[in-house]
C-alpha cells in the first residue's frame, strides 16, 4: 500500500496536469471546486481504517472518532472566532439554510403564538428563497427586496422593508452568480438595533474572505465544504446563543438535538482541512485570482466595448466575472463554448431557467441567457485566461 506522502505527491501531480491547457478549460469554480489533494489524504484513513461511529462513546474507537469531530469543530470555530459549540454540522449549505430559516421561524412562531414577517433579497440562492416561500405558505409574510442595478442592497432599502413584526432577515454574504458582496456590517447593524435575527448564506464567501463572526451582527451563518476545495456533502450552520431553532429531523440527538444522524467523520475532517488550507493562503490567492479576473474582463471589454458587467465591480468576490453580451442568442453562445470552456449563464441549481439574479438586476430574458458567469479557481493560470479570452472572442465574433 502507498504511504500518505506518495499518494499526496501522485494526486498533486494529477491535479497539476489537469489544470494545464486541457479542454474544456475550467471556469466554473463557483458551481463547485475539486477536492484539494491534501484534503483527500486527510480524510482517507477515516473511510476504512478508523471508521467508528462518533456517537459510539462506549468504545475506544468511537471516542477517537468523537475526538476527531471535536478537533475539526474547534479548528473551524477558530477561523470564525466562535465557541465551537455554536457550530452544527449539516450535509451542506442547502440544509444549513433550511435549518436556519425554517427552524428559527417555526421556533419564533411557537414562542409568539403567531407567524410574523420575514425579509430577504430577490437575488438569493434558491436554498434560501424556497424555504422562505415555504414559510409564506405556512402563514408568514415575506418581502423579497429588489436590489439596485449593481446587485447591492442599501440600508435605506432594508429600513423601508421592516414591518412591526419583522423578526428574521436573510441576506447572503457573496452572491453565487454575480459575486457581489453585500454591506453586511451595516445591514446586520440595523437588525441588531431592532432585535431582528440576521441570517447570512456565506457558502461562497467562507474560505475566500476573512471575517469575525463575533464582531459581526450575524446570528446565523451558513457554510459549505465543496465551495472551498473540501468534500461535497458537508457544511455547517453557526448559531449565536439564544437564537431558538426547532430541528427539521429527529433521531439520535446528535448536534445538540438540532441535526440528528450519524456524523460523517471523514467529511468533517475534510472540511476542517479545506478551511485550514484556504485560510493559510487567503491573501496571496486573492491577489493572484483578482489580477487574473481583471485581465479577463479588461481584455474582453477592450474587444467588445458593449459588454455589460453584471454586478458591482468594486464590491465583488475576486474570482467572479459575470457579463451580458448584447445582440447574440444565449443558446448559440453556450453551444459554441461548451467544448472549450466550462462556465455557465447562472447558478448550477437553476434547472436551466434564465437567471433570477440577472432578471432582478433588470436584464431581459434574452440578455440573461446571453450572459456568462466565469469563476476562477486556485489552479487558474494566465495561459488559461488568455485561451478563454480567445475562445470567447472567436465565439462572439462568429455570432454577432
Ligand atoms: C450561495 C449558495 N448557497 C447555497 C448553495 C448550496 O450549497 P450545497 O451544495 O452545499 O447545498 C450554493 C451552491 O450552489 C451556493 O452557491
């Protein structure tokens, strides 16, 4: 059997080869990221060597598995500067968003003896919008605010949306399609002043941006493993003390009774390792990726001055670019690029519908379809960026 170092070296070499100029080029790192080889190695023993159930506290191996989970929880908590007990493992961001929104709203309604008013933004991920719409069917009232044309929400818009019985606001940290970063400090401050619970979906931000949970006005925060080079199928919800949550599933009482089910020890170890790697090189990765993204945008804009940037350029994730190409058919554009470029016109979870995010920014259905979301990753190189510019230029010239 190969030892860990050999396996790691092999996997790093395979990953490096994959990031060369093999087609199609990967420009869809916001849909998901590949597992970092170091994450694979960290997880490996816990699938087949130390495979005990972390809830089997009577056995020595069970205790070891439980200690590994505690260690991973502490490590993740240290990046958010929170008490580890506040972090509940889930199967990903979708589940964490559902638990936060459904769990908190139903708990509050039980306390108050009636439902109340909820606020979100039209450009949220569907895993936030759909649970909120479910709550609407259960009798809660919901306001979905339309952001400004640059995708950002202002404090005055949120102030206007508050009603007497508003008790929950959900606004994402970084948008998965247009990459915009909402002014969360100011928005959450308004909620703190009014005693309103503030939830943020940080699936696209955690591991890309540094932030201190304790110093923020955030009460509930969602993260996902596969957006930061960790495994798919793991995420977490961070819950500030005294924020009531009713569980969505019942069983063995794991995760403080809020999320029953056997804990996936290898995935939890993998998530902590992925976070460790992301936070170690956060600044240098950001600078490199931002420069590449800017090169991509500046070159394309020079070739085609009529390109429309979707979302604010200043308040934006460093790895995201999203633009509309006026005057061409979206399906022709995507058909032309498919064999050379992995990218999208919207979220991976949109079922092929025109992007609700771009529509909220004022793009027509046709414009939304003729849009590209290009998201860069750690392995993206300048040669890949230059090739992407060439492929897009050729396709657009052909279709114009
Ligand atoms: C902002 C945002 N929220 C939630 C999700 C869902 O995450 P998961 O796949 O971990 O359920 C995604 C992923 O597509 C996302 O980008």
